[in-house]
C-alpha cells in the first residue's frame, strides 16, 4: 500500500515537472472557407486568438490580399477551450465579413496539460 502511494506521488511530481519543463506548445492553423479542420491536443486546447476574413496567403486560393476580417476569438474559445479536440468549419460558423472574397480562419492555440 505504501509503495503504491509513493509511486502515485512520484508519477504526479514527474508530470508536473515535465509540464513545467516543456511548457505549453503553441500552434497556428489556417482553415480555408470550404474546409473543416480538427484541432487536437493531448490534454486540452486553450485558444489565444482567432480571426476570420480575407485569406492572407495563397493556400486558400486568394488572389487579392485584403484587410477585411472579424475577431472570432470568443466564438472559437467557446467551441474549443478545455477540450482535447474540436472541429471548425468557417463557412458554417461565422458571418461573412467580406462578401465576394476568398476567406479563411486563423486560430492560434496552446496545448496545455492538466496538472490536477
């Protein structure tokens, strides 16, 4: 019984040490309007920021790069925070801030470990 309890305490201390040592990993994903993406973390997702608007790069087929976008951080936080996975499909989730343009969503998130 004592050995089992000591082993549990050691494993817990190791998890805390590794979490602090490695730190959370930051990720960014761009999701084209016609795509669906699944965000995954081993433990839990914490969204830092999210925007939806005119595509910024060539990945989504944008020829014109504009500055028409909407902050959708709170919407994505509501969908994803503290989950291990969440799905985002921009065209179904967000109102169109720039009609007639190629759009994408960009989500910046961190994968955190549960410490307790």
